[in-house]
């Protein structure tokens, strides 16, 4: 039997999904807002996760459309990266039964300060602020495919923050600037979300009305967020990336302490 959805559920979920879409379009990490809010609204875990996947799909579709319309996507980069991310995600999902998730949590707690340091570095500032439309070399395209596979595997195994990691990786791998890197991460996340949505739908773990309402809220936030990052670039993307990394750190610490 599906859980009961009340007006309180919508009052908690809709603002959170708007904010999640806003953050997701700018830097990734919107799930750190939406999933806890959906759980707080009283949804069982499977329904909360399915609703989150669907609403974030709506939002990423809106952001991706705006980025594509603005000519920010290098198709020679993104087209080979999509299957790499999908294969990586499948491999990561397969690893769930073989590797202790706590091991990844501890590794991430070591990696996160390094990623934060890189994000604060002058080299990242130079790369992220570069909004030129230079041709992407074959070597850079290969690095993007490798990054898509590795982060896709992380997404399939664990998941949180994958969009943020993709944006950082593409900034360095292709030297394409944070606006373009973030645009590419949204298109990749959009495609990798499809599989999860299908699985949840086939298992009947979807609350259609709530998911669509949350999706519309996320779309509005994502559309605004995409516009903000295109207008303000690194000045808004960098603080939001650090916020997303901080939220991931809180999640990891909370899991280790048994709080989540």
C-alpha cells in the first residue's frame, strides 16, 4: 500500500525541491536537501528516493535544456561520456554487494578535504574562470570519458555529490570553465537518472502526483540556477560547490556516528 500523502507533505517537499533544483543547477548536491526533506515529510525510504530521482530528473532536464540552448555543450565530449557514465554506474551498482560501503565512506572523508583544497586553489580558479570556447583535444575528450566512467561508478555505488564531482573533474579534464563543466555534468546526470527511475517505476515505488509536483518545483529552481551560473560563473559556482562538499561531509560523519 502506498504511503499517505497530506498537505503537510507538500508543504515540506515543494520548497525543498525548489532549493535542491537551484543548488543542483549551480553546482550539484541538491539531493542533500531534497532527500532529507522527503524523509522528514514522512515518506518511506524507497518512496523518498524514487520521488527524489524523478523530481531531480525534471530539474536536470530544465537546466540541460537551458545549457544546450545557450550552446554550452561540446557534443564530441558528452556523447562518448554518456555510455561511459552508464557503464560505470552499472559497475558501481554491481560492487555494492562486494565492497563494504563504510570503506567508501572513510575514503571519501579523506578525499573530501583534498577536493575542497583543489577547489580553493589558484589553478582551479584559473581553469574555472576560463569561459573561452577553445577546441577540445582528443586527450581531453579521453580524460572526460575516464572521469565519466569513474564518477558514474561512484554514483552507482554510493551516489551523493556525483554532479559536483563531475563539474570539478570536467573543469580540469577539459579546461572548459566551470559554466561549461557544470552544463556537461547536468546532461550526464540526466541520462544516468533514467535507469533508476525505470527500476523504481517497475517496482511500484512511485507517488506520481507528489513526484510531478516536486518535479515542477525543481524545474523552476533549476531554471533559475542555470541562469545564475551562466550569469555569475565562478563567483556563484565555487561557493555552492563548497556548500555541496560540506553537506556531503556532514552526511558522511552522520552516517559514521549512526545519526542518519
